């Protein structure tokens, strides 16, 4: 744990650990279900699927459907506002 009391393990580290644990248990108990017959390929594909699911949740699902801030009013976004924002950079 860090000084804030939060866990030091990030979501990608957890996804990698879950992928590796899942692949080794799959290799042990059902090797015929490995993707492409490879333990490493299966681990990489499972990891990428978990990261994709995490990104989908963080970018689409949580802000639009689950966030308590979704009903707060916000300024309208128009093409002209975006051009002004891009002109700053």
C-alpha cells in the first residue's frame, strides 16, 4: 500500500496477473482450449481482452451511465468551442 492507503497494484497489473493465472490453470486442466495451442498467445489475448474491457468501462460505460456527475449541467460543446480550444495549442 502507498501513503494514501490505496493499493499499489494498478488495473493493468491485476489484469496481467489474472490472465497469467487463468492461462496456467487452463494449461493444467484443459490444455485443448488454449488459443493457437500456445500458452503465451492465450495469455496475451486474454490480457488484451481485459484491457479492452477496462477501457470500454472507463471511457463509455462509467461516465455515461454510472457516474454520479452525469446529471450535472455542463456548457454546450460546439464546433466553434472546439476550434478555440485547439487554437490554444
